[in-house]
């Protein structure tokens, strides 16, 4: 098992050299790796190569995460928008590979915050699958796997459950795709954590450890015992990566609806969250 920390608690620009002291402190806490957000228009792979080398020098591995914007939405009926989605996601794959990461996770199948007012249609599903088939094929050529994160219904509407995401993965029919399971979203959408993880099964390729209030893992309402038990039962051996949000990024705080302090400090959350993950997993080893 590998234990990671998502950098969105601090920044959506992980290639900025100002963050290197932060990465050194996180390495000192004992994390096995950092998760780099790939955001913004046409991020530069060479910048991710540089920061990837810096993190590697600290003894940590890298995973990456990205999102889709309305201008590059894989489910759009507009062929030009879908073409832009393929290009943007291939660029994210390039940044992932440049950073020395073999995993690109997140809601890569549709734009966040874009709603039709109806349930997802079969045409939207088909369009998304076709876009991500092309991206998955490109990912294989770069030795990068994709892990699709289902989100809650207030953020996205194509994939909201582990079972639907497993079906989506099956429809893509590529060896380098999987389910990204996030405990925050599952806490909202799933009726039973163990059943949800069982539904994802062997397709689960990445896990976000995220509390129900986006604060320190282990001190909220997520069904942690059932979640860790179920992950152990399916033989999961990938990353357990903390994802939390705070007030350091005003735009992200607004997007994630963080209006009050959820923890003492960012590094307290990282330190205590890492201890929680290690402790819970060691109980089941």
C-alpha cells in the first residue's frame, strides 16, 4: 500500500517552484507520494517534468489528477468541443508522463458543473466513452493509466456511483482504465460503502481518502471501518491518497463550498490523516 497527499489542499499550480519547501515538509512527514493537479489551459509538460524530478529527489512518487472544462467536455453534442476534450486530456496525459507518474485520475469523462437538467442520456454516455477510448489508447502509448472518479450528483451527472463507473470502464474496453473511488462522494451517493466497493471490485485502481466535511480524515462521518474492510476484501493494493480542501485557494474554496475552517492547519491535516490511514491499514494487514 502507498500513502499519498493531494496537493489541492495548497495549490492548483504544483509546478510553481515556491512550493518546493512544502514538498520537502510532506516528504518529512512520511508520504510515499504526492498527487499533482493538472489544471488550466494547456499546462506545460516540461514544467511537470521538472517538478516530478524534484519530488523524486525527495524520495516520493507522483500521481496526477485533472478535470474537464465546459469548453472541452467529452459528452458535448458539439464535435468541436469533443475534439477539444481529446486534445486537453492528451495534454494531461503528457503532463502525467512527464512528471514520472503512471496514473491520471479524476472525473475525466465529463465537465464538472455542467448539467442538462435531465438524467444522462445514452448518447451522452456513448460520446464520453468514445472520447475516453481515444485518450486511453494514447495513454497506453505513454504508459499512463486512467482512473475515473465518480462524483456526487451536485457536481456532475454522468457517473455518480461505483457500479456505474465500473460499467463505464467495461464499455471502454481498455486495459489501462479503472475506477477512482472517493470516500467523500461515496458517502453522499452510496447506500452502503462495502457494497459500493464490492461493485467496483477489481476495477478500482485509485482511492481518495476524504472526510465528509473535506477536513481531517478519520474525525467525521464516513464509514471508515466498512470502507477499509471492503478495500482489503477486494485485494486493493493501490494508492490511498488524502484529498481535502481549505481556504488557501479562494477559487477552489468557492468551488468546493468551504466557508469555515475545517481543521487546525493544512500540515496538521496531512500529518494526522497520514497517521490515520497507516493505522487503519495496519490493522487489516
